């Protein structure tokens, strides 16, 4: 059985023996807290990494040559592992990631172990990924330092099969058997999470397979979320129908008597979604403007807080305004910072000014900690680089904050 007695986060007094400051307002400009976990050497190294990432053309060139070097099997693993891999990944295995888990826990930040191996679509790889995610659930069950597990359906199922199901194609005998195996994998993961008292995210993916993923997620919620929120589905608010889907899903959860687990994100496939809609001549599923996405994201926060009797949320965002918006509305509703049904999450190596300042003020925060063999995780890292460019000013913001902290430390000498 699990060593976790319940899903409640540890109190401030039990975490690293330090009392959190729940009285002061949260400031994302406070770099002394944001980078308190980094030595001068580590901060300078991070400074130079983001200085390079702040130049889009350099990111494009670097990504191009790294892909070639990996294809030619050139000896660049050491360089990658000690730069971008070290910044954005916990290690090559769960054991390798233990140092990161302990480091984050010291500053009251949880870990979400994210097995980030991509690119293989064989039954053997799907089974191996399922076993690895089961290991993350077992590790999460051992303490509250890891508040969630996570998986992508495409890590355990063929994209082609998921798309065929979504568009209503008749499945042949082999495809039906293949989908039965997918259902078994999904149920195995969610059942184990339920048994081990661990919450588990099902990540969002492209719109042409998302309906299939949603159907699986709600079936798992109806099986395992009647006692408490275990399974969480992901809502991409850059899709114009997501807010209405959230409201509809909450009504269904209330009618069926289960908790709705919600992870709110803006979305990660914008260019791919718009290009495919244009090429195949169907309605663009993406909001007309970023302002529309921002509006719906914040409206979703309001809806979830108003329905917190059945809705548990995690804000997976690097948007400072939305985090402050949620903090303020929690205060308006009289919701304690440490309410176990409300979490904030950011990626390891990014937006530490959000993560550490929220955690310092007593809010529930976790970092996505990707892990896996360096070569297998590279697609994830390449996507992070592309997304970092597409988020307006993200690299510049990170670079500016690190620069400010280095100046502050120099002035304190």
C-alpha cells in the first residue's frame, strides 16, 4: 500500500523545517526568492544559456546542427547533457531525477515526473512506456513531494489509430484488438493511480485526436473519480470551444457524481493546427487572437473556483497575469493558498519567478520534470526551444530576470 496517508500537501512546518510566508502579496519580480535555489555559478550558466536562447536565429541554427550531429552519431552527448538537458530535464531515469526532486522539495515545490521519450510507435514501445509511467506512479505514492503523475495517450497508442476512431472509421479486426490493448493500458495506469492515491494528468494533444483522448479521460474519471479527484483531463484554452466543453463536462460530472480533474493550459500546437486546418479546408479550431485565449483561460479559472465542490484544477501556465488572477480570486473567494484542489505548474528550468514566489507564499506549486535518455528526449527539448520562441518575450523575460538577480547579488557584496 501507499505511504501517502492522503492527498493533502505537507504543511509549511513539515517541509524542510521552514515556515512559509502566507501574509505577503505575491510578487513575480522578486528575484531574490525566484533564484534563491541557484548558486552564483549556476545562475551565470543559466544566464548564458538564455542569452543564446534569446536569439531566435541562433536557436534555429543550433537545433539544425544538433539534429545532424545526432543523426551522424557524433560525440555531443556530453555537451547537450551539461547545457540544455541539465536546464530542462531531471535526468535520464527516475533515480537520476532524485536530486532534482529533493532540491525542489527543499523550496516547497513539488515534482511531476514526465517520461519524455517520443517518436516510437510500436506495441513494444507502448508497453515499455506504460511500465515506466507505472514506475512514476509508484514513486509518487511514496511521498507528497510528487503530487501528480502524467502521461500522453500517444505514448501508449498509435496516432493513426486514435485518428481513425475520431473520424468514425470502421475498425478491422486487428485495429479493434489494438484499441483493446490501448484501453487496457489507460485503465491500468488510472487504476494504479487510484489504488496508490496519486493524481494523474492525461495530457492534451492535436485536435484531430483530442476527442478520442477526451472520451478515454471521462470514462476513467467516471471509474476512478467518485471518491476524490484522481484523473485529470487537459483543456487547451487556445481552442475556441474549450470553455464551453469545460462547462459541459462539469455538468456531466455533477450529474454522474464524480470529481472533474482539470488541467488548464493555453496550448502547444498552434502553428501545426492552423496549417492543417488551412490545408484540409476545415474550420480553424484555434481562437482568432491571443486575447481571446487569455480571456477564456481566465474565465475558466473563475468557473473552476466557483465550482470547486466538484472541480479540482491545476494551472499549467507561464503567464504571470493568469497566475496573479487566480491568486487574487482565491482571496476573493476566501480560499486558502494551500487548498489541495488548486495547483500551479511550470516547466523545470523556466518561470522560476512564478514557481518559487508562489511556493514561498504558501500556494501549491509543482514543476514538470522531464526525464529519459538524452537522445530520446531531444524531440521534447527541440519543441521546448520552438515554444520558447513562440511565447512572446518568454526568453527575454527569463533573461531579464536572471540579469536583475545577478546585479542584485553583485550589489549585496
